[in-house]
């Protein structure tokens, strides 16, 4: 079984005993106001950074045993990150508490990076304070992508619709996303190819905010993405493994 399928299977099993829809709906009413994720990513002539809080990888193991979500999120913000991404999935040793700690330490928007397969997770995302959610075209069909995105929008949240292949891009574009990301890392093999973003970006209308995700580790790569007109990048492993995450963000952003 591939890693992605194993994660999705485990998530569906977890949801059977997880919080009920009525519960998270009630909790979402007490959540702090949504911060504008889409607006944070659109900077004329610049490439925005979504800096990720990622404790581990199912393939590579633990990245940072002493990771403090609040502390590293604050460092990301000081260095110029436009938004934070927080992995809440147990396969990456993340949790809802990581997102909540990070969001409480910053003023910029926070994306919940989770494998969303049911509507209850969207309500839960708002209940824990997420400003945006991740929707994977690799595990959702066109109808689900559109419905989940609309549901998130009704709660004030943005959606980052992620694709990996040209076929997934076709499906994603039919769902009319406002923010679209290409994962340079194959979620089946975890191999990375930065050229994937550059190739697929040519097919994405300019009015859609485009995000290049994963595998970005050099300033020269950031410049390559910026010159191609890519709006934002999502970087995780490279930052959480750094001795000085704040300095690493500044280096990538050319500050």
C-alpha cells in the first residue's frame, strides 16, 4: 500500500470515532476571526512564503525533536513569511495543538495542512482557528473539490487546492479554485522535481494564485520561480531542520 493511501485509510478510520459534526459546528462559532490567506499571498513582483511547521515525514522520520510551534512560527513571521502552514496529521507527528500554538503566536494567516476527506474536517479546521485548508486533488474528485472549497468559503476560510499531475490539474481547474498549488514531491514515492511547478504553471490562468510546494532549498530556485511568475512557495523541511529558521527564511527571501 502506498504511503498516501495508508494515510487516507487511517484518517477515515480515525474520523469514525472523531468529533461529531454538531460538536465542531458549535466550537467553530467561538473561533477567532479569519485572517485573509489569499490576500497575504499576492505581492506584486515578489514571491510570498508559506513557512511550514513540520515535525517529521513518514519516509524521512523526525526533523526536529525540539520543535516549538509557537516559537518557530514567530521566527517565520519576523523573517518575512506571509503565512504559516501547520501539519496536523499524526503521520507527520503533527496535531491540532500545533496549529493552535502557532496561530496564537503570530498575526499572519495559518493554513491547516491535513488530509481532508469529510465535511466534518472543514468545520473542525475553523473550530481550531485555521484561516485556510488544504484540498488534495489526488484524493478528492471534482465535485468534492468544489463542494469542500465552497463550504470552507462559507466559513470564511480560503482553500489551497493541490495537484501533482496534469490530469489532477484538469480536475482542479474545473472546480474553479482561487488558489492552486503544485506539489513538487510525489506523495506516492516522495521524490522531488521542481520543474513540475514550472511546467504546470503555464496552464493556470493568471487570476488564480499559484503556489509551488516542496523541494525548495536555494535562493536560486526561489528566483527561478519568481521569474516564472509564480506567486508563492511553501517550504517546510528546509526550515524546520535549520539551526536558525529565521535566518534561513531571510536567506530564501533574499533579505
